[in-house]
C-alpha cells in the first residue's frame, strides 16, 4: 500500500473536508464501488495527496480544475506524476468540467482504464 508521512496524512484529512464540487460528485459514484472497484479519496502517497486511488489496480484519478493550469501547478503536477509512475501507479487526469457535465461517463472511463491495469500477482504467484 502507498502511504505518506504524517504531514501528508494531515493534509489529506483537511482536503477530505474541503473537496470541490466535482470531487464530491465523483466520490458519490466511486464510493459505491462501481464494477467492484474500491477507491480511497484524498489518499496520501509520499509527499502528495491523490484525489482518488484504487490500490488493487494501482491507479490514481486526479480531478483537474482551472487551478491546474496556473502558476507553478503544471510543473508540480509533472513532478508528482513522474514520482507516481516510478512507484508503479497509473494516473488518470479527469477535467472537472467533464465531471460536472456527465459524471456517469467519467465513471465509465475510469472503470475501463482501471480494468486495463491488471492487479499485481499475489505473493508467490507469477
């Protein structure tokens, strides 16, 4: 399992309490376990907090709003994505506007991408 230090865990707790509307709408669907997928919200991973994380399929879902194009955020996003890829995590970026427009289509897109990533074998299996 992927975790973060206490500082990141604390930041994740704060972020869980102040999720954006697109994050809330998507969480309302993901928490139902669509297609048997289990997600965590605002999950600490190293120095980062992932919007949503499916541990079994090692996929992170990031809801990108307008702020992701401002200031140094794009540079920080690239650094985070590179670190996650190095940890074997696939990142799926979803535009906040897409969640607001059609959350069901977004969930289907997430399911298709997660199913495309097979979970790692159990210990001792090839």
